[in-house]
């Protein structure tokens, strides 16, 4: 196993055992972690939110847009915007083209 693979594996274990599993946390608690200063915890919180709500968001995007490729683009844009504008109560509107 390469040192890069070992390092990633070690980081994942530290996240799990250092902060516990995030799946039991509420969406609000995950948002707090996302807004926090620890990048690792915020990344894991964001991943947990996407895993929790991603299928529903993707399904709605598909129903609204109709085309599977455009739905995937919309899905990615939803989470990209959510990540970029985290912490803002009212994010700056983005023109969708």
C-alpha cells in the first residue's frame, strides 16, 4: 500500500474515532460542523449531508429539468452553491444558464 493510501486511511480512522460517526447527527448539527474551522469535520459533514439528501435532490432535479444530463448538472450546482455559500443566511443569487 502506498503512503498516500495509508495516509488517507489513517485520516478516515481519525475522523471516525476522533469525532465519532456523523450519521447520527441532525442536519443542524452537521451544518454547524460544516461552518466550523476544522476542514476534515466540515468535509465529512458535507459528505454526510449529500449522502442523506442527495437522492431526493437528484430526483427533484430530474423531475423539474426532464433531461438526465441536465438534472445531474443541476444536482451538482445545488451542492456546489450550498458549499460555496455556507454560512450566509441569504446567498447571493446565481444566474443559471
